[in-house]
C-alpha cells in the first residue's frame, strides 16, 4: 500500500534534519538496516578552500566581505564568483595595458606556424565588469535584507505583511 502524502512529507522533513528513523533502507544510505545498529550521521559538508584559489584582488574582496562572519551558502557562491571575476578583470586589464603576456602551449607537433589572434579583450573586460557589478549589487541586497531589522522600526515598507497591517489599522481607526 502506498504511503500517504502526510507520511511522505513527515519522512522528508525528518530526513532533511538528519533524523533517518522513518527513511526506507533501500532509498536512504543512512537508514537503519536493522533495529540494533545506530544510524550513521551524514558526513558534514567539506569547506571548500575558496581563498586559496583566488588572486590578490579576489582574496582582498573575499576578506573584506567575510570579515563580518560566515555567509549563507547562496551568498558565499555569489561572492566566490564575484572574486573570480575581479581576478579575471585584473588579468584582462594587465593584458590590455601590455603588462602581461598571454601564455600559450604548443598545440601542434608538425612545427608549422601558429597564428594567434587576440581580439575582443576590451569587450570581454566590459562584460565581466558588468557581471561583477550585478553580483555585487545582488550580494549587497541580500546582505542588507538579512541584517535589516523589522520594517516597522525603520519606517520602511515590509511587503505584504506590512501592507496587511496598515490596511487593518486604517479600518480599525474611526473615520474623520
């Protein structure tokens, strides 16, 4: 007999919290195979060595943003991409200024001439700068959303809940 939707939802919620007592052994590797063995907890996610893979400008950006504390996963991913783009922009700028050379590997063994054409570096730099601007704006918006106190305290509009409260207050007040 198939499980009810309530049982499936309950099983899913407990599984997400790390409680595998309702999980089916054939579907979840952490479910108990027998009733005497304790459940094996899932391995904690490994922290990725983000700072080590970045250049000087990316590290500086990473350090400045993460100085206040750990970021939620979505914001950390956006920050990682912003740091990579910042490093990429530094390399493109150095190549456009003539301070850096493109490094090529020998692609052919026949010894024939190889023609390398480098164009559109400036256009790529502009596109990368635009993407960096968007990522930073999204990070800034997400950070201010998470650190902002209640909208009623700051006098800002707080969305649907605030609108509903204002309508209810208006209806409750005497007309005139």
